[in-house]
C-alpha cells in the first residue's frame, strides 16, 4: 500500500506548528487559520494511517488501535487542563466523557447508518458483538456519570474518595475484560459481515511506520484543538452558550478521525467496523479516563464533579434505550439513522441552549 506523501508531511507540520504556537495567549487570526488547516489535514492523515494499521492487523484490532490512541492522548489533555485550571475545570472530565459518549452513540452511529443505508438500503452487522459493546458502554457510563448524582457521602454530584476508587477499578477491569472478549475469546462477534477486499496487506515496516505517523497525527489533532480552544471559547461566549459547550466542540474535533474512519467503513458495507470504532471509542473514553482522573486527584485541588445534570441524564437514558433497539436485530434501516441523528442534533442544540 503506497503512502501518499501529504499524509506523512501533515502530522509533522502539525506537531511543529504546535510547538511554535503552544503557550500563545492570543494568537492572531492568520495563525488560527493555518492551525485550522493543519488540524483538518492531520485528521485526514490519522484516518489514512489507521486504515493502513487496520489492514495489517485485521479487525477488531485496527479499530482498537485508533480508539485507544485517541483516548490516551485525550486523557492526557484533560489532566493537563485540570491541573492548570483549578476550580474552573471541576466538571471538565464529566463534560468531556459525556460528550464522547453522546457523539459516538448518536453522531458517529447515526452518520455511519446513514452512509450504509443510503448506499446499501439495509445496514447489517453482528448483533452479539455490538450488543456486548453497548452493554459495556451503558454500564461504564452509569457507574461513572449517573451514580455520583445519587450518592450521599458527599454533597452534590461528587464521589467520595473510596467511591471514586471503586469506580476507577471497576471501569478499568470492565474495559480490560471487554478488550479480551473483543480480541481473543469472541473475536468473531466483532468481525465485519462483508469480507475484506483481497488487496495485499502492507508490510510490517509499512504498518509500523503508519503506526508512528498515526500517533504523531493524533498528538497534532489534540494539541491543535487546544490551540484553537481560545477562539472556540470566544465564539461560545459570543452566542451566550455555557462554558461546557467548549468541551463539546473540542470533543468533536478530537473524535474527528474516528468519525471519518467509521463513515468510510460504513460506505464500504463494513458496518460492524463502524460500530467497533464508535462504541469502542466511548468505552475507551470512560474505561481509561476515570482511572487516570482518580489517580490525578491526589495532586488536583478543588472538587471533581462527575454526576450528570438532569437534562444530561435524560439524554443519556434515551440514547442507550434507542441504541439497544437499533443493534439487537442485527439490521438497521434509514429510519434508525434518522433517530440517532435527531438525538445527536438535540444533544448539540441543548449543549448550547440548555
């Protein structure tokens, strides 16, 4: 598989521009435009290199590589912002993780279903594997984001230290179990229904090279999104939206590589791979973020608010219910894509107009 030159150049240029612009308090408009272009190029480069790696290692390992890589870098960004932000970032982890769950379960799933059903009329996938992923996502999100709202050890939607430790251990254990089930014990549940094209897989050297460029591209995506965040904050404030909407916009940018990859797989009638990317990203986001945040609280000052607000809880509940109805038959039509995209639109609208 021949690697286009721009997919190697874009991530490197993105990281170089990140090094040059990092720490600028008020970047000029020209810098923001250049950063935005490099951000878009890095997203497309990340998708390309993820596909090269996936072609070499096969499914579901390819989806797992992209999901874990994005999540690890996203977690590092969250911790960095929380350390620097103090009390102003008390809800940052909650808002980011909740946004990741909603974007993956409604936006990426809905867009993938739309691409598949418009081209192939009916989207088919493995109900066993997809239902397993959904059950894991629902359990992780409930334990980490819903339960804190109802605990009584501390006032407000916060865990006590022991409760947070339990949630961290449970999240990590459940995520580890899911990875074993997905890649070893029941790998066939997560394979695409449509056979892969019989193109020769890339060499080990090409795959390792793409893996390196994938990591560089993801660093560029997350870092450049952070550079753009002041402009995003100004735009959010100008329309009178709450500060939590900034996290939603940044989450959209960070999850862009998975969104493009899921869309392309859906168009190729590999809906199972799209579900692996979407739901796997949501699972990784919670399963890795909560344990890291629990450890980081040793050094963090101020409260850590994890419990969802009432409106967020309602959106989460209806999303899990609808997604269950979508995945259990193993087949979906254009109507299901419309339902998921309607929930995604409601999430975005209410994030800016609570």
